C-alpha cells in the first residue's frame, strides 16, 4: 500500500483555508486545489510499504508518542515549493513549529533505521494547491506574497494518522489506516 503519516487539519479551520484557495483561483493560474477532506500536514511519506513494514511503523509511532503530549499549532502565512520562480506547491505554514519539527525528526530517525530516506530539510506545511503550469504566474506570485502573513488560526495536535493513498484520475483518495493518540 502507498502510505504516509499525517496530522489532520482541524475542520474548524477549513473555511478560512477555502477562502485562501478562492483567492488563489481568482488569479486564473492553472491550479489543482486540495479538497477540504484531504487537507493535512504530512510528517512522513513512505511510498509503497508491505504489511510487515506497516506493523513496524505502527510500533515505532506508538513507542515514540509515549514521550509526547498534545501541543498547539498556529497556522500562519503562505509559501511555495520549490521557489517563487518555479512554483509547484502552494502551502500554509506553522508559526513556531518547534514541537511539530521535534516530533517529525524524532520519528524520522527511527524510520531511517528501517531503510526509509531521511528528510533533508523538512518544513512543516499544509499543501493547499498544486501549480499545473506557468500561465499567470506573476499574478499568482503577487497574490501569494500578499498572503505571506495571513492568519488561519490555532489547533491542537492530539493524534497522528497512518494513511493509505490511492491515486485516481480525479485525484488522490486517502483512507485512515490507524490513528495514534498523543
């Protein structure tokens, strides 16, 4: 199964994010907007894993979360990957991501021992759109820059979710495999 580990978005913040997505759509740039049900923070993308790997991943997450408590996230500001000159992903960021980043690094160290690739320069983010071409990129870049300090809101991270990702012609379908409460 194609899998990743994520933190789901608090649904209370979805409306504010959809407002940001509507502003991006007004640029007429070729965008694929992330559906509200698919909004999440990815902690680790595993790719295709076997049932036995899923079991080891599950054990690692359960063991590591014993050392953590729920923590707040403040979603604020926009950004792009890889850079403004070549935008492929538009995202919302986290202000003061220390707890989130520490959890991600702690888990990633264990996943590397399983043979997964180490995350090089992980930036906690919530993907809200994918850019599908260069049309109107100047207008899009201007809109993103205007929203660099946009306030989305606060949520509490209380669980991680191992998700299955099924790619389809209309977009990915995510299914929760296992929830891990902090």
